[in-house]
C-alpha cells in the first residue's frame, strides 16, 4: 500500500525523497572509525549467593562508555545464546542490526532521494547512537533485525467492552504485549458496574473484579523474556458507579501487605510472598472531567452514571469522593489522576474517537487499540563547551530521529490486527528527551526556578515543532497518515495551539532567545507545510521515563525528572561498585564561577554528606541549583508540578512523572497537588509519598524537636563529669550465637553484668588473621569498652540497625528473616536479647511470636504481658490522664494497636545512609543484582544492571 502511494506522489510531481545532509559524520569516514574501541568483560553475580548469573567476556564498546552502560547493553540488548557464535559481542553489531534495518526499509518505502542519502542517514544514526546522543526504546533493541516479530512499540492502549468475550480478549492481548517487552493501558469504564443488572436479571460483577484476573496474568509474564515485570495501566472514569471501590482497591491491599509483613512474610517488591496480594502489577488512574472538578471546587453533588443507559445510579458528594482519592493516594500512591477534558482538547483526531486511556506511565495518550514507539535524546550532549545549548544541531538530530521512527512503522509487527491497523493509519510517534535535570544543573539553573522552567519549555517547543515540521515534509513524500483527511481541521487547530503557547512563552534569560527563535521558526513552518501537505503522524512527542535507555546513554537524570541525588552509582573494573559525585556538579560549579580549589572542597563535602547545605565556600543563593528529588534539599511537590506545566503545552502526548512528597505530607496536600495539576493544564499526574508502601522502608521523615523556651540567664556553674568504667566480674554469664547472613557465617559472643545488662561483645567473622577478622575484633573491643563506660546499648541499636552493605539478605534466625548487613543483624539480635520491649518497640524490632500475635490480636504482647506492663507503669499518677497523646507517647510505651515507627534517632540513621550512599532508602533492591534501584517515572530502575520494576 505504501509503495503504491509513493509511486503516486512521484507521478504527481511531488518530492521524490529526502535529501540528507551530514551533520555529525564526515564524508569518506565510517562513524565507527572515529572511535577508540576496547574489549571488556561483563560478569554479574547473584547478590545473595555470590553465584555468577551472567558472563560474557571480550565484549566491544567505545572507551568512553561507562561500565554501567556496557553492562546494561550486553545483558539486556545483545541477542543470541551466550557462548555461541550467534551471540552479539560488540556494540557495532547491535547498532548495525537496528540501523541497517531502518535504512533498508527507508529505501524500500521511498523515503530517500538517492542511495547515497540513505547511506548518510544510516551513518548519522549510527554516529548519534554510539556517541549516546539518543536511543530508541527497548523493544527496538530487543526485536529489530532478529528472527523475533519486529515489535518496535513500547506503549500500547487497548480497549475492552461490556462482554465476557471482550474481557477475555483483553487478558490475551495484554499477554502478547508483555511478551514482546512492552506495556499496555486501558479504560474499564465501558464495563457495567456492580450496581447494575445483567440481561439475565443477575447483578454484574463490575470492573474491579475483572482486574484480578488481568493482574494475576501480568504478574507471571516477564516483558520480552527479560528480567522486568509487565507494566500496565488501568483507568476508570470518575462517574462510574464503582469508582469508590476502584479508588480504595490498592489501599486495602496495602493494609494486607503490612499485616503479612509484620507476621514475618517477605513482602518487599519482588518478595516471594508478595504474590499473595492482588492488584500490584498495575498503575491505577481516575479519569476526571472538568464538570467533576468544578463540583469539587463548589462542594456540590455529582452523579455516577450507569454504563448502559447513562442514567444517574447514585449521587455522591464530589468533594468527599475527591478526599477519598487523595486519601488512597496518600496511603499507597494509587490512584493517579488523568484530566479528561484537557487531554481531549489537545487531541488531533477527535473525529475518529476520544482518548480514553494511556499507556502504563501515562505519557502516551491516543486512540484505543493503538501503539507508539519512543526515542529519547540526551539533552546534555547538546550543551557546548561555552555552556550554551546548540538548538540548531538539536533540531537536526530531531528530524533524523523522527524520520527513523516513522520508517519503523512500515515494517513493524504488532500483537493484534486492530492495533496494527490503527497504528499504520495514524502513525503515532513519541520522541522525547532525558537528562533535563542534569542540563539545568550544568547551566547553573535550579530545577524549581523560573529560568529553569523557561529553558525546559523552549527546548521542548523546539523539539516538538521540529518533529511536526519533519512530519509535514514526510507527508509530501510518502503521504499523510490515512486518518488525516477526516481530522485535518482538528489537527491543524492543535498545531496552532502549540504555536500560540510558543509565542506566549516568557523568557527569563537572554541566552534562551536563540532557542526560542529556532522554536518559533519551526512552528511557523509547521503551520505552513501542514496546510499544504498535511502530516505524516497524528502524534509526535511524549516525555517518557527513559529508565533503561537512560543508563544506556549514561544520563545522570531520566526523562523530565530533576537529579535524584548528587551522588551516583559507578561500576568498577573487575567487579564491585562505588558512589561518586555526579560529574554535572563540577561543571555547574565552574559555570557559577567557583575556582578549582573551592570546587574540589565542595565536591568533597557533597561526597561525604550527600547535599550542599553548609558546603565550604558555596553561596546560599546557589543552593537551588543543586536541589534534588530526594535528600536534604528536596524539591517541593509543586516544584515538580510547575515544571510539568511549563513543558506540557509543547508535548503531543503527556508526561511520565511522579511528584515526590515527604512522609509527613498530608492528605490535603495531595488533594491540592491533584487540584493544581488540573488548574495548570496537565494531562496526568501521579504522586508518591515516602514510606507509603511496605516495599520501601522509611527514607525521609525528620522528627521535629520540641521547641523549648530559653531559660532565664543565671551565673554559669561549670561542672566537669568524667565517665567511669564499670568492668565486668571475673566470672560472668554469656551466650554464643551462630548466624548466617546472605550466606556468610559468623559467631557472636555476648557477656553480661550480674543484673543482666550487656557489657561485652565479641564477633568472629572470616579466617583468623584476615582483614575482616581483624576489623571485627577491633570493632568488638570498641563497642565493649563503650558499653562499660556507660553508653546505652539502645544508642548503638539506633545507630547501627538498617546499615546496608554486603553480605546482606536471608538469615537463619527465625526472629530476623532478613538483614541489610551483618552489623544490622548483630544489633537487632542484641536488641531482642537485651532491650526491654518498650525500648525495642520504638525501633520496630519484634520477635516472630510478637509479630504473629499482632496479626491475630492487634497487639504485640499477650494479655498477661500487656496487663503486667500497664500495671508496672501504674500510669505513674493520675496526672497522666491529662497528658496529650504526644506527651504520653514520650512517657510510656505506645499501646500496641498503633503501628510502631522508627524513633527520631533511627530516622536520622536512615537519613545518614541516604546521604552517604546517594540513594533514598525507600527504593527496592534490584531482583537481579541487588543494587538499590531509583525511581523512573512511576516505576523503579536499577543503576547496576538496568532491570526495571515495570516501565521501559
């Protein structure tokens, strides 16, 4: 069909193909010959057992690629069985496999004027890929040029109707999409509610019941046969009669997870017991309308409507429902929000149908039964030595990438015929970018600042403008998309809306004017060429999470996100890893005018503390440049929302981004974030409050100290205290405990005073005479002496529990099933052996029996123990009745229907770990390599091996 169309365009006198000019390459020199290549060994071990789980030696990469990037590409994208001749062993082979396929298809389908233009096109793509200027989405690397189906799309939207046949087909279609390495979303609002009748007279099950089957299916399928789990999105309209059940579904499951966790089950992300709860494989979103949001603001009633006849089945208080949505998101981060009227106001194909759903991460929003292939540019690559953004080169890169993405639709395979038909008829693309946060920092601009947002908006406008301009040029050569004619007026109207938004963009820095001029020129050409030629693509751009491919490009930040932390994970030659300060930080300091000497001192301070507060020589007005998503100077929630609002008018689709909130955030704050997202014109929004999920332990939540009035000044009396050592008796009681942590064996011997207090500790690990054994001996002596000088054991438990380092993992102790390190295990075991219940309950340390009792009775203690505790306290005196709850909590143990939290000191310890490692402690461990993962959109991605928890 496309070949015929091409012949028609040639016969009519239209351009015969694209003429490609060299931008990055040199005539007569192959791009590979400009690079120094080196051989590397990629070896991955199981973080628990030390067993080698992947090994490929002698793989070939450019010498400037990091070990992280080469490991991720080798393990994820190289095809062929390891150890056979069919196995790819060089980045050259991978890039050739993909780009040669694109180049040949472009020639076959009439995209290029000459064979030489096709060759230049291939060389330009290869140069950009090996220099990490951009990357295609993961399915391209998985599938293109292999014997597998040529699935190139990462994002799919399905549809389901109110029939059992359609529902079962939904399960089947999702399975095929997950198998191909992609994710899917759909809207369940056509399924009648549990408050409506079936034609047989019975009551319908409702959409939430059918979500169970789809969730179980997704939980068993690995995307693309790789290590990441399937990703999916489930949407329900706010006027569906089952909306409350949908909203509360995942919050109820999170309560189950907490109860099972306290009973000793492994409920972490990827834990072996997490499969016993439901709805964990999908992101849930509520689709809200402008009329509903107006009812929320007015505090009026809102009608929930039947699916068959549209009549009002039930009337609810709009604001009360809104608060339930916010409460559920506060409890478990679901549901997110999608703003239906805003989405469809920017829809280029309304004559074909409404946009009802999105892909799993909410950036792709288009017609039902459609797909989108993605590619992302590395923005930092376009920042010149003079710290100016090269907009002209950026635009040239965009037009080459858009051309390649459109070519891929010509030869791509799709999981269903309906998806194939819609995608070929509308040709939706999703170009985007990564490293925005790093770019802003390198240019000395804060993420949550007006000049940061205006720069991001100008770059995004230039990108989408160039994409649609190239789309109009392609339409002149190979024809507009098949659905364009019936939607031409609407499509052109949306293009004018983009142009108006660009014209209204307020620049803060004079340096941004060149970028804005380029964007303005592009939109002018879009309007002109679009009116003449139409457009090749219904959609051009989205902002995706760029998880795995972000690491392939050695990006410091993903998608539209700010820097996650100022230190990052770095893989070392020969194995192991270390934390280093992001390389963007020194560049930013140089941009801000700091000398090399002061910059070195600041970088050293960041390496030790993880933040810039009180860094030597750093001006306070520059702190904002180094604000991050987590940590000491975490960006405020509305800082994330305002950045999304700045770039949304210049994106065809939407933005995959999660607004991070501290643990102390309130339900009202989440409700306001969702409300402001609507007012600021976003298409979708998701939130995550620290510690709202069991899979992620506490990371942030500083305990505010009580404000105490300063006493009246009195004459100073200096009293000097000297600690005295209380030695243990010559003959003392003690015990020896053998233990295993993550496969490492050890022995702990503890000795007691006559009153049962701990006074001495010995740890035996490793072979006698080894470094580890010597360090443990010295550590034991230091702890023992401190205990004898009066340092409370509780202080050590607070400081040393939750320390994370290898070996870590499963233990052979029935009370402590998992340990984050040997030190973590030792001091938790000592707490159980020597601390009173009220002391260790403050730290969340319980025996297996106590956790089991809590699940059964709501109390960690037996009735006898609880009565004895209350009696021993005797409530001290009747004045206790007049205490506030907070005061009472400081004077007696919290009674055990209240879930224990870490004490202020333990929280400080958790924060210290975050500062030292550069990672928030709330992210899960990677199931493949055990490295701490980090957020990527609404999912998590591993910096060590590239595995993700769902999204690409």
